[in-house]
C-alpha cells in the first residue's frame, strides 16, 4: 500500500526501451510490464506492484529520473505544492491506474505526485 507523500515510483526516460529492458534485466534481474511500444513498468521484487517505469523518448528528461510521490488526495497535494512555493508544470491528468500532476520545486527540480482516484 502506498504511503501518503512518500517516494513511490521512479520514472526513467530512455532512448531505446528494448535495450534498456535488456540492460536492467541482465544487470539486476528486473522484470517489466509492457504498456505499449514506448512504456514499461518496473515490477517490484516478487511481482507485487511496480517500483518505477521507463518511457522511450528521443529527449532525455533534464535532471535524470522523475521522482513520483503518492497522495491520498491529489487536489490537496496540488494546493500544498502551490502554497509552499512550487509551480504546477503539468496539471492533473488521468492515466491507467489513476491520476497525477507534475511540479517544479523552488530550485527547479521536477517531481510528480499520483493518486489512485
């Protein structure tokens, strides 16, 4: 069960999804769930949910992997980010499994927050 406002998911941008899956599988025995030709979820050890994902793109995300927090109340988290001085860079949007938004902190780091509902 995810924990409110804890780091819950790490998302990598990769140039070649097949090669990235091969590398992490060979190096660390990671197992993946494919969600189409450009995205794969990284299964938690034992197959109980996912710890992260990899998205294929020609442009790598500045700053490296995207850290994704979990929220029990996405709208309250949006409000808390803005009240604390962060900037919502991508408003809440739906995806298979829930909704999420992206924000930048005052230093310019991009993070995301997701919720199941």
